């Protein structure tokens, strides 16, 4: 069965047709609207465009937010319009296909554990760095979701009390210092401090400038590396994973910051020098991991529903 995975992020919604081996056959991308009805329509239209070309049997949505235990309702998504919305049922009715939801980082972890970098690992953590940060944990082959389906929300760990405001309503969250958005803000602050009056750069533009040797951009990337190392040390102290997989759009520029982040991680972990250190590896699927994982979960969801007695 071919299925469609959709990664609904704060900036764009991407859909992909995926085969049972995790191979992407085709993709579509649309900007993420800011209102509920527009968002529903955008996701539906993107899926339909692919379903008209391929015989797909189910849809999986990877969502940057809290998903209910039954994976039918988006409870809260800091970067999306959905609040307590039965997204799976709404889209299933529009599309005429089975639909299942999953946290975007959990979906990415499924892809990496089954087909990619974390394959065969007993305890694996995933950190998806994009507009914000998503986190996931795989224990003995199963995604850990916590008692209410929302764990582990790593991006909103408070690392700077009273720090930068976050769309979640809090302040000082890890993702405010270690994400594409954070990279852009740090670059803007550093340029202002240096008396530069040029316009604000996106995270992608900052990374490109750093790769070209731009001094301020390099300092911004170094700051992101520091905060990534801090967060990795927290994760290792709590979960003690064998591997941490870096996914998301920012991971595409990992060569710029990962060596420095690994160094800071090794120096900051409790008991440094006296315990094994988790490997930190870029995701095999890069920023498409959530698409592949969501499609795999959709396939399982459809198969389970088909096998149930009437």
C-alpha cells in the first residue's frame, strides 16, 4: 500500500507519497495558513493533488503540537491554528481516506528507527530542529508518548528563566535559543550590537552566510551550537539514550555546528569522562523524516482498521 505522509509545520505543510520501504515517490508543499479552516483546506488540497496521481490507502499527519492519546485530536500547537480540533476525523471526512495524527518528532523517530540512523537501537532520542524544536524517545522499539500523549516536549524545556518569549506562552524555552527561528534572532541581535543596519536574515540565510565565512553569522551559529550542547546534556542526563538523532531543516547545516555542539555536550553531561556518551548523528532522512514516519504510521493504522471484525 502507498500512503501519504504530511508534515504540518509552522512555516509550511509538506505532503509525500511513500512506499512500504520508506521511499518517497512524490512531494507537494504549501505555506501554512494561520486560520483553522484555511489550514484544513490547505492540507486537504495538498493530499488530493497527490491522491489523484497515486493509489494511496491512508494519510498520516505529523503535527508540531500536542496530539490526543487516540491520535485523533490536536490539543495544542504553538505554531499552528489548531486548538482542541478533531483534525483526523475532519480530514478523513473530506478525503474519504483513513487519517491518523502523530507528533511530528514522534513520526520522525519512527522513520529513523525503522529505516534510518537509529535502526536497531534500544533507546534512541530524536531532536527535530526547525522553526522550533520537537523531541521524541523510542524505548525498545516503541515510541514513548507519556501518560497523556504529549511527551517528551523537549523544545519547551526552560533553559533561561525569564528569557526570550515563546509562542507556547512561556519564556526562555530551549527552542528560542536552538532553532532556525533562534538562529535568525541571534544573528539580528549580534548585527545590531555591531552597528549593522541591514535587514533581518532568515535562519537559512544565516547558515548560508556562515558557510561563506560571514563573521557575525558564524558567531550566531556558534551560539546555536552551545545551546544544542546544553540541551543534549539535559536529554542524556534524563534518558541516557544510546544515540541522539538530529532531524529537521536546521540539521541540513549540521556540519556548521555539530562538532562544537558535541564538544559542549561532552563537557556538560553529568559524570563527564566516567560514562558512555550517546552518539549524536544527523538523521538519515534529513528534514523528510516526519513525512516518512507519518506515512508508515498511516499504513499501520489502515491495516489495523481493516483487520478489525465488523
